[in-house]
C-alpha cells in the first residue's frame, strides 16, 4: 500500500501542523485518508463530512493551500512521498482542527428575500419554459460548501467587510431570486445596498474554485451589478429622483 | 451535576432533512413555538443525496395517472405489507406537496408545455417522478431550508440528541449536546417529532452518511415506543462498487429510468431471467418490447425497472454465479443506449460522480454497480393521520417511521413521504401541544442519568476504541444480516451484538469534549447496536421472504406472515422483544383495486 505524508492542522488558532504517515489504497480520496488517520492515530481529529460524494458541501478544507472538497480529491493526483497539507478554511473562525465556524453564512442567508410567485394559471399550474428554468437551476446546484466565500479576498483579507458583504454564495442566491421566471419581488430587492455587491471587483476567484462549476461571476454577479446600475444609476431615473425625491 | 442550558418549546423537531424541515415549518405555521435540532449543519442532511425524484400522481406526462394507480403501485411494491391508510394518504397528498415546493421556489424540470416534468422509475406504472436533473433531494432540502429560515423557528445545528425524557407515560423533553463545544442542553417540549432518518451505518456497504446511525429508532425504543417491521431494510440495487473508498455510494435509479440497462459479464441483459410471477403480466419479456416501453406505455415495462428488492436479488445472484464485473458488481450501461448530450443533461451529477471518483466516463463506458444498504422501511409505529407513536407526545415522520412502504419502498416514494408525513407530523404535534396547558415535567432524574451517560466515555477505564467496535458491527451485519438471511447466521449476529454491547460499555475516548468525533461515535454506538438488534430479531421472527427481507431458509412469501406486522419493543433488560400483530384491514373499495391481479 502506498503511504501518504500528511501535514494536518491540529488544535485551535494557537495550534500547529502535525505530520502523519498514513497508508492508503488505490482510488482513495483525501477524506478517506483523513478518516483512516482518525480511526488509527488521531481519534479526536475534528473534520466535518456527510455524503462523501460531492453533494453536501460539508468537507471543505484547504488542501495544499487551495480550498477543495476533501471527498473529491483523489490521492492519485499527488505524487507519492510528497507532503500533502490539509488546513481549515482560513476565512472563518477556527473551532478545532479542520472544522471552522460557518455561522456567518447562515446569518446572511436570513437576509435574502423570499421567493414570492405570481398567481397560478386557471388550471392550477405554474407554466415555465425549461430554457428559463435552466438559468435558475445553475444557481440552485450550489451545495453550500462556502469555498467561494473562503477564497473571496473581500472577506478573506478583510474580515471587517463581513458586516456589509454577502459574498459570492449569496450573490448566487440573489441572482436566483431575481431571475426566477415567476418571482414577483421588486427588482430593487435583490440589488439593494447592504449586500455589498460594489465590493466585488470581478477577479473570478469564486468561479475558479466552485466545485459545481457555477459561473458565479459571469452569470450571477455581473448581471446583478448591471441590474443595480439600471435601477440605481440610470441617469434618467437619477434626474427623476433629483426632481421628485426618492431613494438613491 | 454539570450545568446545562435549557430551552422550552411547544414542539421540538429532531432532524432537519426533508421530513424534519417540513414538520417544523408546519408546527410553526400552526402557531406552536418550534425548535429544530440537527446533527449536521442545516441543509446537509441525507436528503441531499436523494437523486431521481419525488413521486406524485400529477398526470402531467401521462394523464391516465391518478392517486389510485400510485396507491396500487406502492402497495404492490411493498408486497402488501404497507399500512394501507398511509399509502393512500401519501398517494393523495403528494401532488399538493410538489406544488407547495414549487411555490416556495423549487425549480423542477419542465414538460414541453411548461408544466412539471415527470420521469420513469422502478415499480411506477407511469412516469411519475417530479425531478430536477438527478439532484432532486438537494433542491428539496434547499427549498425547505430557505422557506424555514423565514418562519421564525429556532434551529440548533450540529447538536445531537442522545435521550428523550418522559413525565410518566408521556414524552417531556430531550437531552442533547453541542458537537462544537460538547456542552449539554435540555429541551423541554410538549411534543417531539422524530425525523432522524435511517440506520444504514449498521452495514459496511451503505449509501448512508455518518449520520445514519439509527438514532431516532433507538431513542423511540428507549422511550418505550413500538416499532414495526424493522427487518425490512432496502438494499438499493445500484451502489458504486469501485474504487473501494466509494463502495456503496448511490447510483440513481434514474439511470435505468432514462434508458440504462443492467448487463452481466457476458453482456447479457439478465433482468429478463428474474421476472417474478407477481409482475409477469406487466413486465416485458423481450428486449424489443422493453425498449419500446420508454416511449410507448401501451406495451409492458422493462424488467430493469422492477422494484428494487427484485433487482438487488438478481444482481446478487448474477455475481454469485460468477457472471459479475471485475470488482464484484454488474454493469449498468447507458453509454450504448443514449447519446452523450442526453446523458449529461439528465444525469449530470452521476456523470460528475463517476468521472471524478472512479475515472469512468458514463457516456462512453458502463458503470459497475452492486447492492448497498440504503433505506429502513421499518420504524416507529405511527398513527397514519397524525404520525403519533405509541408514546403520548412522541411523533415520527420520514424514514424513522414505519408502515408507509411495507416490505419494500419504491424509488421516488421517499421524497414525497418526507413532505406528506412531515407536514402531518408537524400538524399532529402542534395540535397535541395545544391541548397541554403547561410543559410536562423533566425532573424525574432522567436528565441527570442522560447527562452522566453522555460523559461516560471520557471517564471509562476500558480500552475499547469506538471505531473498532463500529467496524465489527458493520462486518457482522453485512455478512450475517445482509440481503440474503438465514437463521443460523442471524443467531450468530445476535451473539455478536450482545458481545459488542458489553464491549461498548468499556469504550474510552481520547481528547476533550470539543468537536470530538471519536466521542460522538462512542455515543452513537448504543443506537446502532439497539437498532441492529431490533432488525435481527425481527428478521428471525419473519419466517418468509418478502420485499427487502429475504430468507434463504424460507425462500417464498407466506400467506400467514403476509397478514402480520412484526412489532418490536425494548424490555426492562434493554433487549428487544418481538411479537406478531395483524395488519390493519384495507377497506373493500381499495381492495377492489387489486382484483385484476
């Protein structure tokens, strides 16, 4: 059996990397090796996981410095003998080992407007074309692994921005609401100030790391920015506001 | 005794998968103060793994479909062991629950005329599953989660309930601990809904995540609730078999619903050899008829879509006969039957899963699949209308509840079950709670006992490792109480369980209480062992083969056992007693639906 040389973060913020050697088998993923480590050498090693198939988004960690789902990283991609470092997501407060406190995301989720559909057709159905549904379905593939939040420099390097920046995950949510074919929320609701759209300078880091391949920047963030420009910065509307009052 | 925080609710819901979320939403809508506790983060429950869809006789694709046909399919799929009233309610209410999810934001795939599309699945006469590609469970949980967070209910994430507390006969609370800090909590509640899901982690090859440790089944038994038909466990026919690390992970039945076929090592479509008499009149016996069926429902359906128990046994038999695939499964081929674009559109997550985890391109080569422990049909015995258990104040919904699926669940009937009966449980619990003036008492000493039990693994002197014991249970159950069962092996399994129970008392864990998975598993072991015992005792009692329960020593169904539920309860010694009780009798107007058989 091949041997993996791991460097795993242990402990809280005052912790440190600890090195381990773990044997593994063909076809294993990083999470399997972490589980084997847990079962044989480090029974109290904290790691979050659920589905082990890239569907629940629980096992996010920084593998060799890059945020990944541990369950989708096959060991074959790492040359044998090379050290693999596994660290918790940097952007969120560390609880212990590989587990971080992601509560902030759940708080932001509460601020996203609820979908409110228009009335049903006379036959009791809602009619939508598949092509219109496709757009929202891309956003709804999101598994909430929060890797896009982790990598976003707006909060990774400036945690103080967390108070008024929703982050890529929730721009995807806002886009989902705003592009639902039958939603009746006013346009303004999804592009209002407070979500921090303006902090994003479209470096596409979030898109690059999304394990679901959602085009976060192109399909969610940019259209939202355009919509905001339309709603809030349209020169005619601005003139109207100047003349007749109203919110900026 | 250690300090603990206390929270008080009219209704406490344990578990936040589809059933728990829907129950909490309903209880809250009824005006009950509601708490929702879940072992994982919100939105990560096993419901996200459901792929194919949600069965509901909406008749969008086949107008001939209606609740009576769905009811009949469900009962026949369950080999008539189902609680008929639950199957009826389920068939009648599923379409409303689909519409409700759509209203709350779920974006189902559409038909050409813009309605919700429906796909074919095993045992369903018509294409009936509302779906979103092959990630329907994710859509359901996200929709319910997003709806729930605006309903003003309190969510306790990464919080594990270890014991229920009673006031006399009725349930009065639950003792739990925060996974993050290890600190204990007491929930006081007028009514409690168990929505804890399944128990697949009893076996070594399973589609279930770490959470499926039978917690709710065991909590109900500790509290004195009756269980039914625990022996009926579904081994899903198509789990991944290679590489070893993903063994057991689910491959959706949607692959076969969308045209995939099972083949053995000689390339033969072997399901034609395994058509049971009960389904012979409606199952195609030539490849031409089977293939025609996908677009023409006037001919008989492909045997690839026989109910799951039939397909799992067939795969098992092919592998045993030496006609398996290189890694001990059989081949599931959609690559030669549908074009690449269609496969990637209909089955995106299967494509992704095989590509990334197994290095297999399912649009170009066959998958290797084999049976995997998937779903508990048995569970807490409940009243079909309210989901009330035999313990006053205790309700159960979803996989932890028994009766709905009889001895075998049809694919797609689980997601609909979650929301149909989740809603009813929330309603039942809120109504029950409204009838109580004050919170029942929690001062009977059970809280202190539970707190001491939670701490015990840190104070033990023994040297047992929880991971080792769990592995031993899984190996024993896989070998001795798996797909094909026989009395002598099951008696050995009972001895193994008794021995493991003793060893579990000597588990000692390292480290501290903060996010310590070894400790969490040590506490779950008791639930796993109790549930495993109930399954094994039930399996010994049911001396026949029916649905998900197959006895080598009693190979066919028996009329006598077809008329009874096996009821299990925990006795004073902490072991499981079983007895037989007659099934509720189906009214004549429903019986008529089966007369053509």
